[in-house]
């Protein structure tokens, strides 16, 4: 028998309940003689708990980044609150994880500000905006490091100056790639909003929304 979050540390997340339910059903289909009605009923109960839209009232305040956070545990939730329209526990868990990942990447404030500025309309847009915040932070950090190398090179002997210039050039290449990827993210968001969903480039050409 599989249980939600089995083998993982901490309390099971909503996604763990959905996964355990699907694994239980898969086992039942593969070995019907070993499964029981109790197992299948338990799987249905787990998924129902994760998918219920009856969230506590403490999970329904509006705040930064349009993300769901349990305000009773605000100290553990990075200090921001928000709501997602008609959420279930999976949406709430995903919202919390997005914020945790952005915080671990050192770009939480940038990510929230970007989501607020452009009014991220769904989870896909929020994830894209968070990725773009990470790209921007990395690009600016790389630019700082490049400037340090160029400044240091002015006072070095010829051999060491050449090495510093090589490092600066490599950083310039990384900055260029990060900038291009960031700008591609803006174009992707524009295309998504023009069509209403993320679509393959071939489909976007067909709709006339891609001019690359």
C-alpha cells in the first residue's frame, strides 16, 4: 500500500495525495486480484481532499504576487499573501512552492513585483515571470562581476590583464544569453496572451501571432 508523501521528510503536500491516489489506482489495474474496494475508496478520498475547493478562510486574502498563502503561518510563508480564483489544495500547495523556490533562488521580491506589475493571470504566467526574475538577477550579478574584472585589469601586468579580459568576455557572453532569454520570455508572454494559451510556434504562425 502506498501512502501520501511516503519516503519524504515533513508533512505530505497536496500533490503527494494526488500522486498516491494515482499510484494506488495503477496498482489496482495491474493486479486486480490484490486490490480491494477499500484501497480504491481510500485513493478517491485522498484525491478528493487535495482537490477540494473548500479552503480555510485564512487562505483567501489578496496580496503580493497573486499567490495563495496561509496567513496563520505567515512567518513560515515569506510574509506575503494572495488568492487564486476558486483554488483547491493543489493550487494552494503549488502557490506556496512557487514562492519558496523564488526565495531560494534569491529573487522573491523581483518575482512578486513582476507578477504584480504585469498581473500574472494564471500559474503558467506566474512561473514564467518568476523565471524571468531569476534571469534578470543573474544577468545583473554577472554584469557586476564583469565590471569588476575590467576595472581590475587596468592595474594588472600584461599577462594577468589578458586573463582578466578573457574572464570579462566570458561574462559578457553569459550576460548576452541571459538578456536574450529574458526578452524571449516577454515575447512568449505576449504570444500567450494574444492567443489565450501557450501554443507551439507552428500554431502561432498559423494564427498570425508570430513574426519571427
